[in-house]
């Protein structure tokens, strides 16, 4: 057979040829497989990159949307809290203003109540005085009035500020007085008040001096005497009168401050007189 007659070199070439060709084919197939896998890997990588690249904008959009939503929520919460705080401040201001208005209202009601009470009291006192004066005048007209009733009528006229009428009835009371001299001192004191309020200081002082001479411990008459001397600007005599009051009533609330004020005034005038002598 021809196959058997081939030379060794040719036989080797013939034997190695199919192996070489098979190896090349295997290499090519491996290359194809490798290249195929590589392409597939590259394709997968590209697909993954495309997917990741596609996800990146979505991620950015998601982050932006979340940030926008958070900002809106935060803005709404801040606005709500600001509104709540504003409402709270407004409510506190309303309560404070309401409290002030209530205070003014209560003060006004208190003043109105006090004024109403004072007016009602004055009306009642005036009505009582009018009734008393009417009854006493009827007794005087009838000629049956006693010295005490004349004194009471004079005192009523004095409180009603009818000074001429008060002076008239008090003088009649003193003339008709037939009781204790200690009680008659009250009539002289009332007559002195009548004269002083009518602007007749000298006559008033005379009546007060008569009252304290009749009743030395008559504190009210001493106070009236000191006040009359002070109005006449005879401060030394006024000081002596208030000191007499304090002898009988050391805690007298009328005489003590008046006495102290007169002492200070006397010291001031004494200093001025000394300076004038030095000149």
C-alpha cells in the first residue's frame, strides 16, 4: 500500500499534520471561547455600567427629592412653630390687656362706690340736720326752748354753715344757760368756731379763751385757740396753746405735729433775727 511505502520524514509530517491542524483548531476554538467570554464579560460590564449609570441620575433624583421633601417639611414645621409662638404671644398680650382693663374697671367701680357712699352719706346727714333744725325751730317759735335746745339749734346751723344764724342761737344759749359751767364751755367753744369761720378771728379767740378758763382741761378749745392764733400769725401764742394741749393729752394727734412745726418755725425766725443783729 502506498501508505506503508512513505518515508519516515513524510510519515512524521503526515502524522504531525493532523495534530498540528487539530491544535490550531483547538487554539482557535479556545480563542473564540475566550474571546466570547471576554466579550460577554465586557458586555455584562457595559450593561452593569449602563445600569449603574442609569441608576446614578435616579439616585441623584431620589436624593434631591428627599432633600426637597425634608426642606418642605422643615419649612412647614418652622412656619407652624412660628405661627404657634406668634399665637401664644398674641394670647398672652390679650390676657395682659384684659387684666389691665379689669383692673381699671374694678378701680372705677371702687371709686364710683366710694363716691356714691359719700354722696348718700352727705344727703342723709343733710336730711337729718334739716329735720333737727325744723323741730328745734318749732320749739323756739313756741317759746318753750331751753338753753340746751338753743345750743343744739346753733350747732346744727353751724354744721349747715349758716354762721349768722348759728351765732344768734349760741348767744341765746349762753344767756339762758342755767346749768353746769363745765357744759357752758362747749357753747363758748362753738361760738368761737362760728366767729373764726366767719372771718372774725379776734372774737373767736376771745370765746376760746373763755372756754378754757371755764374748763382748763378742755382740749378741743385749746386746739381751736392755737389754730386761731396761728391763722393770726401769732406763733408764740399758738405754740403755748398747743403745749397746753399736750399737758393734758401727751399723745394728741392734732397738737403734737402743730407744736413741732411751730418750734421749727420759731428756730428759723430766731436765726434770722440773730443774723440781722450781727449786720
